[in-house]
C-alpha cells in the first residue's frame, strides 16, 4: 500500500527519459515516457546530491515531481525535464519539484534545470513550486532555478523563478536562494 509519510533517499541518479531537452532548453523531437506526478508526499526525500532527469509531462493538471508536497525535499536536482500545459481553461499549478505545497514544507539545497511551458491556464508556475496554498509555511534554503519558464497566456498569473502563486494566508521564507 501507498504511504505518503514514508521517507526516501536516492542512492544514484534516476533517468526516466534521455535527451528530453536541447541545449537551449527547448524540447527534443521524439516519443517520451509520460511522467505521472507522485500524488502526495509528506515525509523527507533526500536526493543525496543526485538528480532525477527526463521527467516529461504534457497535461492540463498539476505538474511536477510531486502533485502535493507536505514534507521536506533536500539535496535534489530536477534536470533535462519538460513540463507543458497546452491551451486550456484549467488553472494548472506547475513546479519541477512540487505543483502545490501545504502545511510546513522545507526545500533545501535543491534546484531545477527543467523547462516549464504554459500556453494558457497557469495559475502558479515556477521552477520549484507552483502554488503555496492554505496556511502553508514554505522554507526554501540554498536553492535555485536554472531552467526555462515560458508563460505566454495573457491572463496567466503568478509566474516566478522559484515560487509561483502564494496564498494570502501562506508564508514563504527564502535563504540564499
């Protein structure tokens, strides 16, 4: 059975697809295995300075490694990955690490080198976390985004490098990021 509170450590890099992005951050042509976000994660995920590469998502829903994050992610890189929302009226949340965070969340010593492209419907689009919702307390320490974020929808709101949309009752604290 699925345990959202489980903890995990990477012992090596994970490659879901190879050569998803060109050097300029645009997607390569080809057929790639579609990534399905991990629905909910509430434990500690320690990448141990490894990377997850080749995440490829084309969807109208919330995109990222995690759909909902309520825990800690540290020492992780998301690289050579592509998250894409086509023409849609749906308010998608997109972040390479998490589409949405709630409660108390810490992301540290992590980064994204992914491309995120939203043609329409994005409400919370960023390199690490799309939306900080509810009364969440998100702490980001020693993190960065070196990926490409493209949001061409004229009514798209809340696009950022690290964090997209932050609810009024939520708090985001950045340290050296």
